[in-house]
């Protein structure tokens, strides 16, 4: 009987891509998916280490699955915590059979840590060497199974070359390593499967708009207020190439300084005018302390420029609350900016003091209770804005991609991140349908069908009628 596996994925979409590639490797090695973790012979936890809350969730999940697993089942911890902490994590979690960075060595019978070098371990039934000796076992370029959903994340690069003051990712994910355009397009074709059922590709990376600049020749990174060289950038060419293969192409995590006119135009040309801007704050002095580019006025100007080109464009961003040195004036400026920008979606995160980062040693650390108060004020304000923007769509006819029976999304909603659209459960998954919005419940919409396109094609540009924009 074939061994069974269970993979629990925590953290961001990039981790989900890693897990998908681990699944592909395990399946090729003869394992089959278990229906529940307690039925698996191999239980893998793909962890997140971005902030303290994510690390605690990862540890809690490991302990919970350790209690659930059946006798003799192996428990493996991989992902960012394995990469960042290695031996320390192995010592702290005696319940775990193997701590392996990014799944390079998944099923060793002997206990091992991420730093183990040269020790033979097994991936399913196949012996392999440890992670440090396996450049060929690179999750970034491993094949994946065809997507079970009508959409899929695709990671186009690993690591990051920026030095943001709060972020530890470069310390354990390393410098940026971009894939080739050919390998990415091959993965798009693979995920689509023989029937071409893939309807949406979501491109992800730590620094998406700098794709391939780490290996380019003579290509420089533009700024939106700098030379107009964006048309030469590989990300622009990649977006166009992916959009030629699937109906919807979405980009997550855009650094604001590199969202130049050429990239904006490329995104609008996909028919998915969705802009996920990694802003983090709007106070210029505080952004300098974060080692970040920009300020609130520049951000508002760019958003207004995009809206002038496409009035129905959707925007998402994220902000850090309580970064060391954040003053009441900085916080008030952020609240005013949120009210003026009226973004569709915004995430707020309390500052997490990460060891080894520039911010860890800064003065002006903000008390937890004050961070919580500022976080609440920002969240309440944005929740009211999001609800109002969703309510403004009532009566509009929108195009919906059906993700699951009775559930879909318009271009305004990134999968697994934003709200959803509920509608009739009789429409085939993977269909594009026209629906009229009949109600809104916070971030979610209710809609009734107007028409169904069973061919899976979609309109070439966003269509919204009857909405207040």
C-alpha cells in the first residue's frame, strides 16, 4: 500500500507554491494524499517565520499535528522557520522527526536538522542527500501537479535584494533569484493541464516588479519619477506573455517605486486592473526609518493616475503600525491618507521586532497597548471604507469567475485574500458568468446570474454597469 502524506501550509501564497511543488515531488515518489492528517504516514508543516504571530501559529500547528498523527507517522517541519532557525527549532521541538529547509529532505527516519550536511535521508521512498548538498532540489523550479482550482499562484522569483528595516526575509530566503521566463511559461502550460482549465494565474514573489533584474544585462530599475525605461523590463514582458495564455493575470506585492507607466499599462492590458501595492506607511520620515521609498503624496498621485486610466481599478495595500519612532502625527497622517485614498482592501500589521534586522535596535519602540489602539483605529476606518465600496456595487452587473460551487470572484478580489461573491451553486466551476450584485455583507457580495459563459473566456476589459465609482 502506498504511503500517504499530509501537508499543512501556513503563511503567504509563496509558501503555498512551495507546498504544491512538494506535493508534485511526493506524488512522483509514489506517495498519495491522505484525507486527514491522522491518516498520513508523513505529516509536513510548511511554516511561516515573517513575524512573531506567524511563528507562534506555526509552532502551535506543529504541536497540534504531533498529537493527531497516528503511531509511526513521521512529522517534518519545513519552510521559513526551518530555514531561519534550523538546529534551534529542532532542539525546541523534540516531537519533530526532521527539520528541513524548504522541503529539501522530507522523510528521514533519523532525527535531523536543517544544518545536517551529507546525511542521507529519504523523500518518500527515494534516498536523497541533505538540503545543503542538493542544488538540483530547488523548489523554485520543481514541477507541480495541474491545478485543481481554476486559478493558481506561480512564484517567479525567490529572495529579495532590498534592505527594508523591519524585514528578515533576505537573511533566510537569500538574495533574489529569478526564474527564466521560459520556465514560468512552461509552468503556466503545465498547470493548465490537457483541457486548458486554468483561468487565472497569480504571479507572486518577494519583489515582483524587480523580476529578472538580478540576472539582466544593461537593464536598470526605473522609478515612477525617473527615466522611462520600464518597457525594457522583464516583468512587463512576462506579464504580457502570461496574459496571452490565460484569461486573468494578477500580480501580488508590487514595490511602489517600480510601478512605472509601462508596468501599469501591462497590468491594465490583462483585463485585471488590480494593484497590490506594498506601501507600509505614508509618513516620509518614518518610511526613511524603514529604509523604504516614497511618501503619502506620491502614493496618492500614482493611485489617482491609475484611476484616471481605469476608473474601476481595485487597490490593495498593507501597513505596519507601531514601527519604532512612529509619532502621533505619523499615525494621524496615515488615518487621513486612508480616508482619502479609499483603497478597496488594506491589511494592518503590528510591528514585530525581528532579531537581526535594522529596526530591532532602533530607539523609540512603541508600547504594545498604544500599537493595539492605533491598529484598531486604522482597521475600523478601513473596514467602513471597504464596506462602502462593496455596497456601491449593488445593482451593478459584474463578471465573476466561479472558483467553487456557489462561490466566485470578480477581478477586484484576489483568491484567498479578499472577499468573495456568492451566487447559484449550479454554475460549473471555472466558468465566467455575468451577475448582478444584489447585496453586500462586509467584504463579500451576493449576486444573481445574468448569463453564463461555459467556454471559459471572458471580456477583454472590466465591465461594470450601475456601480457608483
